[in-house]
C-alpha cells in the first residue's frame, strides 16, 4: 500500500495532487455490506460495481465485495481481515453507527481509508456519505400531518433496526407526530426496507383492523405494497390512504395522474394519482463513496461528511422518464417507465451529476454507462 502511494506521489499531475502512476497496481478497495435483503442494497452494490468497472476506474480499482449480514461482530471480523489483506480503502454500509468504531480506528491507524455510505460511523477518522436522515423523517411526517388535517390514526413501518438511518428517521417522525395531539400511532412494524417484509408485517397489523380504520401511513418502505393491499381489499384508487414513504419506482408510478400514459403497467403498477410524498437515500451514495475513496488515495482532500441532497418527490413534482438516459435524468425525470424497470420495489433516485459513468443499467445490472 505504501509503495503504491509513493508511486502515485511521484507522478503528481496538474491540480489533482498525488495520483497513481500509469503502471502502478490498482488500489485494493473492499466493499463491506451488512444487511442485503432489500432492493436498495442490491442497487447500491450494483452502482459501486459499475463504477469500479467503468473506463475511468477499471484499471485503478481492485474491488472485492464481502457481506456480513445484520451482524456487527461479523462485520468487525471482516473489516479486520480486509486490513490484514492489504486494503487501501474500505467502503462500508455499517450495521451500527458505533459498534465498528474500534475496528475502524485501528484500520485508520494503519493508513486505511474508511468511508461509510447511507448509514453513518461515528468514529472521527471515518468519512461518511449520507442524506440528512432526520430531515427525511421530519419532512415526510410533516407532509402526512398536513394531508391528514392534523388528526387521525397512523400506521408506521420502520427500517433496519440499529442503523443510524432507521433511528434518525423514526425518531424525527415520532417527534413531529408528538407535536400534534390529534395524531395517534396505532400500529408499528419493522419493515427492513423490503416490500416483501412490509407486506408480511402489514398483514399482521391489519389482521385486527380494517383499512378504513386508518387515516395515514408513514413507511420507510412499503407505500407501493400498502396501496396494492388496499386495492386487493376492494378500496377504489381515489380512496387510497396518504402515504409518506420510500422512493420506489412502483410508488412513484402510482403517484402519476390516472390518465398518464405508461408502458407495460398493470394494476397496482399503474398511475392512479395516489397521495404521496416519496423520498429516498440515493442508491448512488455507495458509488460516490468509492469515488471519494479513490480521490483520497490520490492525495485529494475530501470532506469528512458529505451530505447529499434529499430527494423529495410529490404528486406535483413526479416526472416520468421515457428512456431512462443519463441526460433525461439530468433534466429532472424521477420515475421510470415500467417497461424499463419491471420491479416496482426498485428505488428510482439514482441520478448524480458527479457520476456520469453511471446510468440506468448501473443500478439495474451493474453495467457502467461508459
């Protein structure tokens, strides 16, 4: 690792600082993933792999992926092994904001760059790439309160327990609800950011109540599924409950006006004007973390905490992507034709102007744009 850095420093060019020599070995970078049982993690992994395979990075990065699952001790062991294997940098989705601190501190002391994406690591030597998760919870809860006129019964579906993402979002939303005496949380379940898990948990919650007993839904993942379940129960599209939730493509298609023209859509993956605010941690955050890791290894200063813009899409701002091209996304579209994206649980907030190497196929199948 030191040899590579010295070789890079010897051929510093322009304003970029110390960069790899053309004949230097690629940087050894590991991706450490925790829980992977949802569409978001699959997309994030795809986009990281696509960036590593792009023309700009394929000769510069030797990427190895390891999955720890929802087990902090196993992730600690894997990170230790990565350091022993000569890691230059580790890009990590941490299962806990604090449990990894000791192993991260040890890795930093050995010159390894640690960058977490989406979820945070609190160890000061780590770098983090996130949205403002508390803002996400607060903004969506405020929207739901307004939609409900300040009163009514709410069902909540949360994320992966123990992660900084779930804790910040859920706590902020509950603080908003607590400010309104007319809002009552009548059901809460752990959704693991999975449409399938959300359906299972909603079935449990609704076993003793009717959809007409509920006035609003706050769901880190599951608005698409909740709408589908209401339709299955015989509710008309115009009677669907307002839902503050994730940026799944199926959910955003449901937000489009009922007369919107889409290809390959079938109920419930069809426009119906469903009342919704849709947000997401962008799945490209992991790829941006990889980019920043390479920048740091090249000798470029990077910020300790990169806060990404919070993608918030409402019925007034949802816009259909006809081709899914990078240029079309840059122009502002934020939902994809079902003929382009067959999985309604797939997350639609994939565009980053900083990552022109990544387009629709990067998120879908891990193939770079160039």
